[in-house]
């Protein structure tokens, strides 16, 4: 797969020269692939929020380069806002940034800043709203009358409407109930599959990561700790736990079963994976099963 | 970044000034304001400047913090300096071009006024905000002004509102930063364009900030009710305010200082404001 | 706790509790419908439900932030819906039932940790020396003694939330309601808060109601109550509740992955006991099944 965005030897230090000095990124190099959903994990303070703000130029690295399509985004600092249209960043709890009279106008804020024509803006607003599952009838309502989950989706639509090449979401499902999580993450995946854009999701939930991401980057102490497919990453469960991260519960179960002498095949990090591995093992061992007919 | 604003923030500590009774500190602040405005002679300004350096030293607040606290009023300082330089008439003409005349007296006045602003801001913030926790301050104000309760002034409520406002300053500053970043991510531009367009550019920040402040206020009110808050009546305090020897000493020193400044004004030779 | 034998140890009791939000004169939206529950003193109850299910409304009714439309609520045997309740009685109810909310920033009132913890006892008119003792003790309980003189806005989310809990403990409540208190925290902060909650329940005997939508938190409780559309939808031990996977899904909730795995194996005809919750139990059940055939 092609690299769409690349960080090269990035260093970023907060409050340098003060007693609060803290290196948030320490010589970080990483490549993000196009056409993939990449998950970014790491505990609080590992540097992942700083990294995310590097990608669209909200923060400027103290050393190193950010390359978008192989071009340094800081080549012309005056043009940095055009980078923000190409790398769309949905911040944490984005519903708190809604401000306009109607949902439609709020979604249109980004495209308007891009100086697009009115027809183009209208088309994009509608398209973005449908991606996040916001009904057309809601476009004329005040964003402040919506439910929490709906507000979140409107805020995401506001970024999608800019048609970014890279969509970055910082904890898109934070604070939502299971149904809301599924809805949001499902929509994001569908958006990725439909548009082929690169998507980066920052999350604490390993279960969600395993379910929705193609590739995972793990950060620890201002550095990249590991990068690879879900299978590769979650196979290193013990290392992840050692740096204060979790693995999906199901990966623990698979590991414990193997330790107990179970010969499970394949990489297991989702319930589906565990299910099929267990069923084939049960069949091999001839474990009886009740069929629906004689139950 | 906005986060760097330190004006109105408390730095816990154990210095002599930290330990003074908040009422004393309020009184000292009032004294300090009077002293700053009564300074006329160039020598009293020197004494004033020396005093503020000493106060900062005793408070153990870092100079860096103090400087960061002054930064937000930099424009006001520059503006008053320019006004003083150009509008003061004197005898010693230094520069003359068309209608612009700059006198030596103008420059001295500008510098003295600058000292006055710096001393005023630093002095009051060291006494009031940096070394006094908002709750102590509220306590101090409430006790100091409690006689006003008798004429129906809701002293406790006003003091509580003030202390909550101070508590939420850092929170709201962080929030402003976050919202600004979020809108920048949507291509908002706050730094170019005409004045009108810059003001318009603030709407996407101010509205979410207002909505969020309102939501916070509502949640805070419920949380306070849940912690049995019912106004000032029947309320006790963990920290009881008592005047100590230290407090009388500090007030005594300030009285001497005021007297000294007045004497210097009268008897010292040289330039006077 | 009480030595009067005829007082039952039911701490919270509701009878046909109903509540509707006033929707600007429009049609009233019922948030709680006919809810009758009894909660024993000293128990650890998880209240589950999706966003908008009415679970937070229930919490606000219990400590009189909201007043019910109809029905009765008894706290410690006292009818708090009684119109004779004085303001003092109401504040006594709020002292007995402390609340910790979702956003830690919006419940801290002071700029120094110890002064914040003192806020509740100060409101109750506790004498200064006693407040000092309580503040020290409360900070000790939540493990925040070292931060007594710190400014709360510099703490992590989990630490802030523990300060908020200390502020409640200092009022000496019998019961604490956690209203999605972990929803905004990272995994480390969540763990800190959950450990604190568990300790308060076990060691201090405080009745705990943890309102949440995290299933792994519900597993820690003695009892799980599921609220759906304002009604008591399920009520039982975690094992009883989590064995009904389909019913939980209907209410917009999920089960732990271990439970889901065994549930799906069951559906394929492999018989596992329902309601297995923890990683260890799940592993043990599968290994037992395999060894039986060998």
C-alpha cells in the first residue's frame, strides 16, 4: 500500500525551559498507509494526542518533517490552513464545537472556509450528513436540540464535508453507550470503504481497535512502540500489558487456552476468530453438540 | 498559547506572604494602590520598584511567572507609554520633526508610568491571586465586608460567585484553546482579514464557549446542591481566620512605607511627576 | 450499623415511582415509569442502561435533586416524598446519599484539593477541627493525601475523580451514587476509580450504586439492575443478568467478550453453563469441556 502521510524524525517538547518541560514526541518516524483504517493506541501522556495534532499542522514540530503525499506540510507556513482541509481532524468530544444556527450551516463551516461554490457546499453537506446517518430533515434544526450521539455525528460530518484525504478521529466513541459506539465506528468504517480515504482512529478500547482497524500503531513514552496488523500487535499481548496497555479480553482468553494445552489455530483477537478456531478444535476432538432439532 | 496566561491563578506555597491572613492581604493591596498613586518623585518610584522586587522575592513566586502575568497587558502599557512620550511637554527638547516633539520629561514620565503599571499589576496579583487561594480570598472579602450584610448586601453570595469564577478561569482557558483548535481544524482563520471579518471569526469560538460555560454552571450547581450547599448560613470553615503578629507587622511596615513615600515626595530633589 | 432490631436493612426503597420532564408545556416525556426497587444497606449495585434510558434521572430522584411526579421513595425508612419534609430533612437526605458525577471538572469548587474536600462538611456546619480530621481521612481513603495542597486542574482525570469522591466521603454518607463517573476517564483512571469504589463498599460498608454502561464494571457488582425506557427491565446477580444476552442486546447493551463467546458456542449446540463472566471462568469452562472427552 502507498504511504499517504509520513512523520520523519519528529520531536516536540512542551514548555521547554520551564520546570514543566516534557518531551511529547521523541524522534518519531512513522508511515500511515492509504486506504486503511489505522488505529493509534497508547496510554494518556504517551504522545498520541500530540502526534495527531502534528498531522494537520495544529502543532509545528520542533524537529523533523511531516510529509503529506511526500511534500513537507510546513514548506509554506502561510498555506497551513489548506493542509487542514486535506487532513481532517475530529477532536475529542467534537460536539462541543458546534455553533451555528442549523445543523446544515454547521456542517457547511469547513467547506465555506474552503471557498467552495454554494452548490458544491450544499452537495457536500448532504453527502456528509448521509455518511454519518443524519436525516435530511434534521439539517434545518438547531444542533443544540439534538441528542448527544447525534451531535457527535454532526460534528464528524463537519469534517467529512471537507472531503479530506486523511480523516483523523480522536476518541470518536468516548462517553457513548455500546449502541452509540457501534453506530459511530460502523459509520466511520463504511465511510472508509466507500471513499477509500485513509482513516486514523485514536482509542483506548482494544476491543474496538481489534474490530475496526486494519493496522495498529502503539505509542509509549513519546515513541512508537510497535506498528503492524491487529494479528501482529495483539500477538504481543504480554509486551502491551507491560507498558500499561490492555489487549481485547478475547486475546487473553485465547492465550490462556493455549497455555492450558489447547491447540487453537490462527491469530485470535475477535470473538468471531475465537469462535471459528474453537469450533474447528471441538470438531476435531469430536465434542458432541446438540443440534437444534433434538434440543 | 492561551494556557500560558497566569493572571488570576493561585500558586500554593508556604511563604510569609502565603501565610498572611487574607484580610491583611486585601488591606495591604489597598495600601499598595494608594502608595503607587501617591508616588511622585523619581526616588519614590525607585523605592516602589525595589519594594515590588522584594515582595516577589518574599513570596517565592518565580519572576518568569510574574512576567507571564504582565504579558497580557503589554499593549496597554505600550499604548500609555506612547501617549506619554508624545503628549508630555517639557523644557528639554530631544527630538523635533514637524509637529512631533519629544521632551526628556516625556520619556521619564513614560518610564515612571510604566513602573506604576507594572508595580500595580504585580503587587496586586502577588497579594491577591498568586498567594491567596480563591476560597481564602472569598473568606477574607466576606469577613471584611460582613458589616454590609446588615444593610442587605448579599456579601456571601457575591464572594462565592467570585471564587467560583476564579476556580473556572483555567478550565475555561483550556476549553477556549480546545475550541480554537477544533475550529482551526475546519479551516477557521483568526489572524488575517479586516477587523470586521476577524470579529466574525470569533463567533465559532464564543458560542461553543458560552454553551459549554452554561452547561458547566448547571452541572456545578447540581453538584454543589448535592454537597449540601445552601448559602452562607450555618456554614463553618476548615481554616479559621486569625490575625497574628505577622499581620500587624506587615501592616505596620506598609504604613511606614507610605509615610516614607510621602516624605520623599515632599523633600527629595529632582524630577517629580 | 443500627442496633434497633425492627429497622429493616433496606436503605433505598421506591414504590411505583414515576417521573416526567416538563417539556415546555408540550407533551410530558415520561423518564421513569412505575419503578419499584429495594436496595439493601451495604450492597454494591450496578445500574445499567443506554444513554437516555432514565438511569441518571433515577439517581437525581433519590437525593431530591428532582421530585417524583408520583410514587414513593423511602431512604433509610423515611418517606422523602412526604410534603412535610423540611429543608433540613432534604439536606440530611443529600448528606446520606452522596453523588459523584461524570465530568470531574464540573464538580470541584475549590482551587486547592483539601479545600475542595472540606466544602461538604463546611456546608453541614461541622466544627473546623473535625473538618480537618475528616479531610485528612477522606484523602487517605482515596489515596490522594500527597496531593492535598495541589491545584485540582493540574491532576489527571482519575485523580480529579478521586478528589470528588473524597469530597463526598468527608460528608460521611451511607450511600454513594456514581453517575457514569468513569465515562470520561482513560483505562488507568477508570481502574483507579473502580478500585476506590470497591474499597469503599467492602471496607467502609458504604452502599454503592454505580450507574454505567460499561459491562465490565457491572460484573464487579453484587447485583445488576437494567433500566430500559424508564422501566426496571432486568434485576439480578451479574450471572443472572448476563446470561440473557439477547435481552440485553434488545436494550442496547453488550456483554463481556467471554460471555458472548460462550453464548455463541451454546447457540451452536455446545452446552456451557450460562452467565460465565470472567476471563478465568471462561477459560476453565472450555478446558473442562475439552478434558472431558479425552
